[in-house]
């Protein structure tokens, strides 16, 4: 991931007082209470299986590089000391080790990544390119992560941290002003289960519309998604469900064809983007699903079904 793997460190293992251990400043102050309880139970039953990774920032004051959950679980159990692996390194190297260790131990949330990147830039002297490389990513990726932290409203940051909002969808929403606009659009996205691309189109329209236009956009999306939600997807009878879905799509296409027949070409406007999405969906079904159907045995299946009737 970086040149840290090429360095050798002087390290020792020591029992350190819990009160002398501090969180790393790049650590976002968010913890899963469920994970903490599970870890506490595990330590109580099996002991601490892996020591904390720390470095000595000042005399007898240590900064945690890996083990922020473990130290909290140990403190909850009223332990006074904890086993630590103590590294001897400088502050900038320690920041790099913190990023590397946490990326290997668990998947960081987008908000944690953004918080770390800003800390690397403002406190540790990293460039945007160096910060991106710490995660195996580009400088443009690092820039987009920073944008999430700076441009996303506080409420949506919480949704992103909880995993209710995907980073790619959040990036589209950051194009809107913080506050009511972002939260209103997110409400539409969440209620209608919009994809990242659908969210991008929604934001494009939202930015160009006045209040009346935005209400119209909301109504259109609700009508569009409700027609799909009206279909009953029954897992116990997939043939019936698929048949009903295809019949509904066929009726829509027939109405489109009838409408196009009433227009006089050449058309002054053609919805190319929507048309491409439609053709891509048809191609996906054609290639991914119908390929699993045995057309050669179609006659045998029909004959067998007829013999049972």
C-alpha cells in the first residue's frame, strides 16, 4: 500500500496503564455499541487475544494506532492495565501506520475515511495524492471523500455513518445546498429506493427547478415507483409473477408505440438517456436470465404440463 511495509520498527511489549492511553486524533468518535458489547463478552470469556498497537507520543503518554474498540471494552471491564505493542516512530509515520492498520483490521466507513484524510492533510503534512495512496486510491477519490465531510448536512452524515446512505449516492446529494434541499431529496431517494444514477438525474432536475417544479418532480417519481410497487412479487410462484410483470411491460410498450405513431417524424425531441437505460435493461434480461432457460426442451415442458391437466 505504501513504503511503511519497507520500514523496520523498534518495538516492545508492555503492560500499560489504561489511563495513559489516548485515542488517535484521526479516529472518528463513533462506535458500534453492539460490537463493543460482543467484544466485551469475548474478552471477559477468553481474555485479550491481541495486544493494542501504540506509540509513545510524549514521556509515558501513548497514542493508540490500533485497538480503539479493545481499549473501550477493557475499560468497561474495569481493568487497570492492558497489554500493548509499543512502536518507536515519529508522528507522521505513526499516522500512516494508523491508516494501514485500520484498513487491514476492518472496513472503514466513508465518513471515517474522510475524517482520516482531512487529518492527514491538515495535521500530518500529507499531500492529497499521498493521502489517497494510504487507502490504495487516487487523489481524486480522496478529494471526493473530503467533499462528503464538508458538504453533506449533519443529518445525512449520520445516515452515511450508519450505512443507510451509500457514498456514491451521497456524492450526488452534495451538489445541493446543505439543509432542507439535501434532506428533502434524500427522503425521495430513500422512499423510492433510487439508484445512484437515478439520484444524479433527480439532483440535475432539482437544481434547475423552482419550488413548483420540485413538487412536480416529487409527484412524478412517486407515480413512477408506485406503478412498479403495485406488482406483487411472489417467490412461491415465480412463473406467475414474471408473467404478470412482462405483460405489464408489454402494455406500456404498446402504449408508447401507439403514441409514437401519432407523432410526425422527425421528432423534435428524443429522450436518449432514458431510451438507453431502457435498452440496457432489456439487454440485461435477455443475456442474464433468458439464457438460463432451456429453449430446446421448451416443447417437452409444455407437453408435460399438458399431460398433467
